[in-house]
C-alpha cells in the first residue's frame, strides 16, 4: 500500500534538491512587503476577496439609482476589452438601474414617451440582448440579482409602486409584491430586503411574501430609504437625517442609530467597513460599531458608487469615473471614450473584474471602464 504522506514528503525533498539557491534582495523585498508573501497566502487572499465581494447598494426616491455587486462564481470565460461601448436599443432611453454579474448586464430604465419600462439582459462580451421583459410600470429605479432571479423595484407614475421577481432564465415576471413607497433593494442568501413606508421589510424569496417588518429611525414622515448588504451584514440609512443602523437578521430588529453626516446617499460594504457617499464630493468610511473612521474628499461631484470587492468606484458628472483605494484612500481617474459624456450610474462585476457605466449622451449606452489607462 502507498503511504500518501511519505510519498508527498519524498516528492517535496526531491523538488527542493533540484532547485537553485534562492537569492533575495533584502532592500527590494522590504520596499513592498506584499511581494514577499508565499504564493499560497496570496491565493488564499484572492479567494477571500472574491468571496467577500458582495456589495449591494441603492439610492432612494422616484429616480433612485441602484448599484449592485452580485455574488461571484467560478468562470473561465473572457472579459470584455476595457472601453467597450454597448449602445442600447430604443426601448430604454435613460438608464435608471444597472447590475453586472458573471459577464451579463441587467439594465432597466425609462421607455420612450413614458411607456411601459423594459428590463434587458445583455451579453457583456458581444452586446447582444439575451432577453427582454416588459414591466407593467413605467418608472423602474432599483435592480438586484440572486439565486436565479432578477428583482426590480418600479412605480407607475405617482399612483403605485411594486417589487417584481423575474425568472432569470425565462425573463418572465413570476411574482409581484405591491408596496407603499419607493426605497432601497438588497439581497442576502435567504431574504430580499426592501425599504417601505413602514420600515424595512424582509421578503421570502420563494413565496415573495413579507415575513417581517422592522421599524427604522425616521425624520418626521421620512423613514430610512437606503439598504445595503454584503460581508458586514444588512445596513440601512436615512439620507434625510444622515443616520445608519445595522440590522440583526436573527431577531429581525434594528440596532442603535449612528449619525454619520447630513446629505448622505449611496452605501456599499467593502472590507470591514460601511462606505457612505456624501453629497456632493465625499466618501465616509464607517466602522462596524457605527463610528465614522475617516472622510475622503474626492475633489469633484459624484453621483453613484459601487464596489468590485477591491476598491470603490464612483460615477461623476464628466466623461470619467473615479477609483478609490479603500486602504490608502488614493484616487485614480479613469477616462471614458471621448464620445461618452455624463456617467450617471455604474455597476461592478467581481467575477469578470469589470466595471460598467451607464451613460446618457449622446444616447443611452453602457461602457466598460478602461482599467488600463487613466486621464
């Protein structure tokens, strides 16, 4: 019988005997300590980063834009070239919500002449429309993807608002949940989380029924309308008051209220922090105990934030996006193609390592961020 442990040990000794002497330049090695880590540790770090890259965030209101990072899976398919432009067909004239997942883009927005809105699945590599769903409402404002379903929040004028569940394979609407007020949308492995006038509602993803309603801090008639999920749990935010709360998903209760700042907006989770966009030009890092750790001044107005699990990405009013290193706070500007102007919303695909921007001018289109060049 073969002794596996002995054979592995012998093989290792034979390999070491065949290697030449390892020479290390101490000065060069200590310049960047990360370069000296063993390959196994580096590989483990990559796995951890990918597994933690689940960022879902939302912006409230009638025209709220939601920036979604969905749970990754293993893939070997090619990624689109940086700077790729995909023109949208005439069914979507202005993008209101965008999600990216494993080489697929899910986009929805305003239809021509105020008609029924469409949700489209697009191949990020070819630009082909893989599926199209017509909604009964004309104002979609949030989208999220998970467990074979696409979730969309939309409203019909000022008359009604609803949550729609779409089958990701058939592109058919399989369930509708009527709601009272526009608000955020986020997913965990066992629940759909939506803000409503009564608080944060926990929805069973199979039955599409509300199982719990969690009261949240409010400013008069204005309750918390932001929600995000990720490696640090479920968080809600109130952009009227600048407060955040962490949700106890076991007992379905809201934690203490933490005031961050006035004029807050999109929230995402990255690393061991909650990141809050503050109008017009700041990002605030919040510790898990609710303390504001630091404020990063961006130097220009931004209007949307996403994370690919490695950095923060922010849309601007110009023809570029910003990448913020969560560790150092360094800001890098990435130029979009010359014909692209105004980047109102964006989404990150952690599986393919791409970031996509939904631009408005000259017509509605999607652009992959040219990660190899800056301007």
